[in-house]
C-alpha cells in the first residue's frame, strides 16, 4: 500500500483541514466539508482515496498534456537524480539537461525565439518578463519605456508581478496589487461583453483599445503588451478571428514588445506546438510552464527572441532563481517533449481529438441552460444562462450557478471547473474519442441536474 493511502479518508481530511492551507480556497469552508483526496492517476483518470475514478477534464491544472502514468518521465527523473540531482547555472557553469532543453525549445518555438531563461513556474517566468523587458529598454537608452499593458480577466500567475499583470479583480483586491506601471485594457470576450456588435467588429474594437491606450500613455513609455492567445483561467475565452491580426499590427506600429503567455496554450493545447502558431502571431517573448513537463515537475521559462536576448546579454542581468533550469525538471521536460513529438500527440489533437470535441461539446449548445458551447483545440467552455436569446446573466451573485454546476459535475466524477457562470474543460491531449463521449455525457447529465436544481430552488432568474 502506498504511503499516501494508509489512512481512512476521514483521517486524511482531518489532517488536511488542520494543517494544509489550500491555494485559491476559502479554507474554513473546505475544512468543514473535507477535501477529496486524490491518490493515483492513469491516462485521463484520477482515483480518490475511496477508490472512485474520475475523468480529469482539466489535465490537473491545464498541465498534464501527455496524461498520467508515463513511467518514462519517472525514469528520466530518477536517472538524473542519481547522476546530478542539482547544480546551479549562476557560477559560470551549465549542465546538460538545461542546455539541451534550451536548444530543443529554440528548435520548437517559431521565428527567432531562440533563447530560454528558466524558472520553476509560469508566475516566476512572468516576473522575469517584467524585469527583462524593462531592462531591455533601459539598455536601449529608453528607460522611460516601463509600462506594461495587459488585459482585464487575463491570468498571468499569482506572484506580485504575475498577479499584477493578470487582470483578476478578486486578486487585485487583496495584498496590495497591482505593482506600479501596469495598465489593463478590456478582454475580447464577445459572448459576455459584445452586446449587439458582430464578433468580428467587437474583436477589432477591443484590439483598438490597445492602440488607444498606447497613444494615451505615450508610445515612448510603453514597454510591452502581454496576453494569452486564448484566455484560460478567465473562462476559456476564445477571441474573435479579427482580434490577433489587429493586435499584431498595433504592436508592430509602435515598436511595443509582444509577450505571448503560452503557459496553457503551449505544447499542443490548441493543436499546434504553440497558440501563437494557431493565431499567426509573432511574439518577442513567450511565457511557458505547465505542459512543458506535463506537470510531472515544476518548470517554466521565457523563450526570448534574438534581438531582446542580444541586448540583455550586453550587461549583467541581476535576476534568477535557485532552481532556474533545475536538472531533474529539465530532464523530465525533455522526456515529455520527446513523447509529445514521437507519439504524434499534437497531430492527434489537430486531426482527431479537437474536431471531435468541437462537435461533441458544441452539441451541448442545444441544452436549455447553455448560451454558447465553444472550443479551440482541447480547451472548451460553456456559458450558462437563464435566457439563451439575450445571453443574459443570472440574477444573484455571479458564479452561484457555476458553482452549483461544478458540484454536480464533481459528484458525477467529472472534473469540470467553473469560472463565474462559465464551465470549462481542458482534458489531457491523449484523450480518446470514446473518453470524449464519456466526458460530454457526464457534462450533459450535470447540466440536466443543474437545471432541475435551479428550477426547484427558484434560481432560474435573469439579472435585471
Ligand atoms: C497557470 C498560468 C500561469 C501561472 O503559472 P504558475 O505555474 O501557476 O505560476 C501564468 N500564465 C498563465 C496563462 C497560466 O495559465
């Protein structure tokens, strides 16, 4: 019996409640209810401490791209730990896993994104990006180019820097965020904010907010624009097709650096190696993490273009992490990239799984509670609504209905997350069409139960 599974569930829950502070959680309420204890996993399925199997519709937290249970990654970690468990890259030293991973990422990344600065997470990598773009402009003799433009309801991590770049109001409400010189524009969320405009016109209007903001601040003060190709944590918000080409035109026109936060969209999620390729954008820096190691080890980084890297190289960059390029994490990431490539997993997404999901998930749009059912690659979302025609919101606090739906989903042994009243999934990239059918069947059952619940409780009401 494994170490994690030696006690009855209630005992594990009591220990968890007494000592473990969960992220993004009201710990008092969770402690009273008891966390679900996950003890093992294989493929797209998790097993909890009562032996119940769940379909992991979220790839952990958007990261387990190759699925669970790949012993090759465990072997790579064990081999590396025996050979060289740790060494730093500060002391004019390097090691084989870090340099090989950097070279491999340079091969995979589009354009002249040829240089990698490693971190252990997406948040850390975005903190690196803030300092790197400002240092870049300082070295170019334009130190006044400090401001970074980001988006409301974007997500870029939870450190002081990452949380500041992110546009999550609930995060900014706590702990003194955002840090100075970060400015937010609106998101390209047509379903929720597009009103009577067509998606195409709305996408252009939201992109042009970037130009308006750059001009209002003065282009000579703007260092960079950061955005996710598809917003993940914001609710799988897929921009209108008109959005990204206009953004690219604007950053090119004003010489503003473009940072594509590919922490979710990288490594196959959208059906290409990177979301930037799916949307034909040319970032100067890409943030990576999550799928880089399929979550088997904590690792992230910034992939940097030739121009920015060559300027940064002119002076000492006073920045780095003890675990930048950690050899065990890098060895595991290399093995993950080998599997993604040799098993043609991204082609499976592009040719098979994504089109299949688009049809199966898209069919949920006929459900009375669903205002839209959309996907891009293997990330998908539903908008819950009391009135499909008007795309109305529910009366009462945003997220109340989403939470109810999430609870039914969890009870149906499907991990589907809610963001406000949107339901989202991002399953492992190796998911089969049979498992997509099973996932969607559980989602539909969940919607039926949610609808019945809302009717019973009188919650099927439109906001005034
Ligand atoms: C998860 C996420 C991050 C933060 O990564 P962590 O590893 O949790 O620090 C940053 N950007 C995006 C787009 C993410 O989804």
